[in-house]
């Protein structure tokens, strides 16, 4: 992939974030998602690449979503797999909560897992703890391993987990171990990324969330030197058969090289609402400000970008 793609792709998440941020707290998550999707598609199609959506929001007949198999880009340039989530945390955005993001990832063609739309059990850590975790081990053993790797007492370890009834047993085990917990209502991509930054105060992520989001988080952690392990959780025979038809063994522990192959990938995210890592979009007069992160696995470069955007000169968020 070409180095210049990193800056081109952050334009895509900036546009999606600005378009959807107008809907913050208005209780209309579908409208917010549609606005982000339209902006993301329009800007993607000014980028010199031959992209195919392998992780999107639906099938071809579910437009206006960015559907699996959709072609993005100008049709010239590198052939890449594209994973998108125009609004990671639609419920967060609708309620005006924390950590709604516009997110995308790309890798060379054939290198992203085509994750089926189902739950995935996940465990994720930052670079300090790579090689220490095991999704098949107990919660307390993983907490002890993280504490040792970070030179912390277990009481100082912070685990983040989606606040769901299905996680009650994990939450109980974390509390019994004496570790601390940061519950999140939605947005486990942000939760996984936060494990790689000391400033967020998060050390490890546990629990089941969307499998497509697991691949997005894995790309981010690959760029950051972290680690994510996953196991697909088909809930019925139809989901099991879908796994098998896609060539994915649901009994297999998915490691980083299963989720994103090769040595190169690019991840970009822009804050829609405020979070621990990124600030949300702010509007003032005819300007909008954005806060983004863009990173590349091959170089290990991580950039935080603050953008000021003229809404008069770029009213539709796109300049080709």
C-alpha cells in the first residue's frame, strides 16, 4: 500500500464524523448512521485505490449502508480490503454519550478476515502485555498476567467490558480478583484501542461483542503493537453454517495473524463524541473541529490529527 493513503483515509473518517455529529443526542441513530455512511462513501470515492468492502453494515440490498462487496475508490491504485463502521456506537451518539467514533481499516487484498456478523468473545491488551494473555485461560489468570507484565498490583489493574447481562459472570470474577472495572455501554472498538494507551487508564478488555468490530480493533492493535484474541460465538445453526460457508472455523481461537494478515494495514478513527482518547466534533459558526487518530502497521507510525474545517468552502465535506 502507498504511504499517502494514511492521510487520505483520515479525510474519510473526518467527513463521516462531521456529518453524523449533527445528530448527537437527538435520539435518531438511523439518521446519524445514514449521514455518516453517505459522507464516508462520497469521500472514499475520491481516494486512489481499488477497495472492496469485506466488513460493512449489510448486504447489497440494504442500501444506503456500505455493503459487503461494495467497490470503493477511484478504481486506480492498490487493491485493498476495506472494513468500515461509519458510526461505531450509534446508540452512544443518539444518546449523546462517550466514545462514538467513525472508524475504518484497510489492508492488502485478501488480508482481512471476512468476519460474519455475529458475536465474538474477545480479550485485548496493549503492547506491554503481548504474549501474556490467553482467551482460554481464566479471568483471574489473565488479570494476574497483565498485572505482572505492567508491574502493578492486581488491585490496580483496570478491566473494561461491555455492560451486558451476558457478562455478569466475568464481572463477578474480576471483582472477586480485586481488580477494578470500567463498564462501557457500547463501543468495544474504542475499548480495545484504549488498552494500548496508559492515559486512558485501561489495561485489558474482556467480553463478547460484534465480530466485525473485532477485526477493526485487531487492525488498530496491530498498528499499536498490541494483541487481540477472539472466538466466534454462533448462536444457532444458521450462524454456524454461515461460518463454515465463509471458511471460518468457529471453534478456532483467532489470533492476530488470523484477523489481519501480512505486515501492513492502516487504521483511522475520528471522534464523533468525546472519549478518553479522542475529542468529539465541535461546531462554531462556519467551522468544525475534529480530532482523529491514523496509524500504519508497517511503519508503526501513530498520528493524532486536529483538523479545522471550513463548512462554507467544503459544504458537502468533499473536495475531489
